[in-house]
C-alpha cells in the first residue's frame, strides 16, 4: 500500500481528484466506484471544478456506489442517492443511465444485491474504487466481524456506526439500522483503490490500516491483500510518532519525531553481519514501539536500493530485503531509502534551510556524496541519481576514480583527497609546519588545519586549491539544479567561516551557501520523514 500524507484536507482532496481525472483521461469509459461520508466531499467538489474548467470529461464514465441505507427513499436527503447527486453527479456530465447505487427502495433486498453484483460484472468491473474509512475500520458498510461477506449484501449496522452517522439525521432513532453494501470481494476486485482519511478521529483506524495485521475485525486491513491501494490522508489522521534510522559504517542512529519535534535520539554500534545488524535494529525498534506510538519507520542506508532491497559496499547488505524484513519483524510500516537522500530530506525538514523549496546537500567525508531536494521532495529516478561526487571537474590527466572515470569531483574534494594532497605537498617541503604535523606517516584533518591556522604557506596552497575545486563543483550544481541553497556537511565543514568565506568568493551568482547545523543527525531525522 502506498501512503500519501497530505498537509491538509484540501490537499488530500485535490491529489485524490487528480488520480481520478488521470484514470478517466487514460480510459474515457472507466468504471468508477464512489463512496459517501463527509470525507470525499472535497474530492467531489474538486472533480466538479475540474469538469467545469474542462479538465476532465465524464460523459463515457459508469459509476457504482459502495452502499446505501436500507430501507430508505431516494428522495430522503440522508440517502446516499441524494448525497451523490447533490455532491457529485449534478456537478459533472456523467450520464444518468450510467449511475448505479444499491436501491434502498428495493422490495427484495436479496434480489437487489444479486442484481447489483451482476451489473458490476456486466460493466467489466470497477477500474478505480474510492473508499472512505469508518472509525472502526469499516469500508462501505462492511462492519467489523469475524467473517466478512464477499459480495453485495444486506447488513446490520453496528451501534458504533449508527452513532457516528446520526450526526446527519435528526436523532439516533432516525438512522436506518441496515444497509446494502458491496462485499469485501466486490471492493477488492476493483483494479485500483484509493482510500481517504481525514481528521484526528480517523487516527486509530489509519494506524491499524498501516500497521495492523490483516483482520476482519478491522475490515480496512483486508486492503493489504490488494496490489494497488493508495491511502491519502491528512496530517491529522496520520499523527503518531515517526521513527528514523540511519545506518552508518560504525553506528546506527535512531530518532523519534512526534508532532514535528525530536523526542528521542540514540545510537548503537553497527554490527559486522547482516543478521546481527537486522536483529539489533529490530530489538531497538520493538523497545521504542513500547514507549512511543510509532506509526512509521524510515531507514536510511548506504548503497543502492531497489524495491526496498539494499546492496551496499561498506555494510554487509547484498540484495537484503531490509524493508520487508524489518516490517515483518516489528509489525510496522517501513520505508527504506539511500542515506544521502535521507540526510538531504532531514536538512530541508529540520535544518537551517527549512524555508527552502529546493536544496542540494553536499556531504564531504571519505568520498563526496549528497542528495537533491526539489519541491521539498527527494529527487529520484530508477537509476543511481544524486551521485554528485562523480561528475568530472578535470578532463586532462584527471585522477583515477574507482567509479571507472577520471577526474571525478570526489577525487579532489573529499576529505581523503584533501589529506592526500596535503601529505604529498608536505613531503616536498620538509621545513614546513605541515611536514612537522605529520604523525606516523599520515596527516589528520586537525593537523592539516592547524598548519593552515599557523600560517604555513604549503598548507595554505593546498587549501586554496581545495577551495577552487570545491567551488567548481558547487558552481556546476547551481547551474544544473538552480537550488535555493546548497548545504555542506562533513568533517571539513567544522572549519566554518574559514571554509565559507574563501569559497563564497569563487561562487558565481548570489548562492545561499550554508554549513549544515544538523551534520550527522540529518540522516535519521530525514529517514523519519520518508
Ligand atoms: C459511512 C460510509 C462509508 C464511509 C464512512 C466514513 O458509514 N458507509 O463508506 O467511509 O461512513 O464516513 P466519514 O467520511 O463521514 O467519516
């Protein structure tokens, strides 16, 4: 199931409307399944707007509604027939003869149910079904039960539902106590399903839908057996803590975010086998689940990720189905993404660039990596996007890179490259402060910057070249992505203004260039927001 969390009800309605419009554009004679309840009203008014502005044409569409009270007159303002005509059918050009709802006036409800099923079958089946969700997890009027009825049937409403729906009637007693509803298989036979949930009173139902076991006591969880379900909900309905995990070569970081605030941070050692890493993460997640109402888990990991499976070089993951394994072991909804992508997301959600729409994060460490955020979302492709350390800045006699190219940015701007250059230069001038700072044949970052600080011309020359290379890459990133800001992270950025000041002089245009305030925390924070 795909989960799309929207800022508010309005955004949720508009995004869902786009899916329906796309469906009708792709297949003009689509068979659409519609729902009632207050939740889809915004969606229906958006579809009405789209039709009036000629963005979509429903003239060939056929519709089937999920359910209807029984018995009820179509003229009753509380009937779903009345509701649909008022909120949708009167606003779009769907033909009257193509509209179908279970008939609440039918004399023989059993016959009506059989007829309804046959009509759906005759239409070729539902292409796209819209659902709401009851507070107890009911869909249509399939109420929680130990056994769910597969096809369209007459059902008794639970007291819970009668109470919830009595807000539309004069009193509890006026609510019909029965309904005709598509069965669970009728719904699951739809080729595509979108389910909408809005508001805090749907929080429990949504949390169970995302994380609960498949259980007829919560009919919505049956949707987990369908291959094409998208849940659109607003932030209110989705609330609950989010856990972010950042797997690194030496440590695994954890962050819990509740209501946009970081409420917990910790890290554990990265074990040396796949099995041990997975069991240490599982153990931690299960213990955090007890303390926080965790709804989702995001995991950032190095390496390539395809459909939740990870293959990395520094971590013992080989086509490891991390997403499914952690989800299975913890019973939570888990998403996995590349660690640099997560860090970039962390920066735009919680860092100094949270006011931006588009940023590029450049992480400078053993290599040069990063993540690209466009319109506040991770920019993705089906390929290895965002390998920003591997564009060439030196065409002639470029340094060899393990990626197969020569002259990659990483070969000039990683911390490793800087220290390698520094060592080489120091060895050429044995009188220099830099040479003096060599210990056991190597230089540390501190030793290098100590020499710069003390005015060593050899170290300064290396640093000047480094800044030049760094600026080249940053200027290219600006030209390609046009970000609102570029954020730099990693050990070298500890130099703060000493790094930024000379760098800014070489940057073309008036780029907002910043040093990450989150640094190593960005990954876990971003993972939580996946
Ligand atoms: C009714 C309908 C359902 C709907 C549910 C939630 O009982 N039969 O299809 O999903 O209510 O309604 P609302 O969106 O008003 O919360």
